[in-house]
């Protein structure tokens, strides 16, 4: 446990002696000007537009269903 105290104290001491970091730039100057002619208007698209309801037709014989779905048909 005593082994970890010295590297931790050394890291804190070296961090305290470091040069102050450069300040962050002003973000307001870097933001792009929003121009309505450049951006395209957002149009609503219904996520269920191509949906067609397929109700179950009832139980059928599985052999005839498999034969209908084979590659030969």
C-alpha cells in the first residue's frame, strides 16, 4: 500500500507545477450562420406508409404450403 502513495503524490506535485492550459476558444465565433436558403426543409414521412395488413388465412396443410414455396414453382 505504501508503494502507491509515492507515485500518486509525485503525480499530484508535477500536476501542480505545470503551466496553465490554454483557454478554450469562444464557441459563438465558430458556429456557422444558419441560412434558410441553404438548408432543405424537413418534410414529415409516415413510417407506416407502405404497410399492408395481412391477416392470417387459417391453418393449412403444411405439405401443400411447402410445395407452393419450392423453387420449382
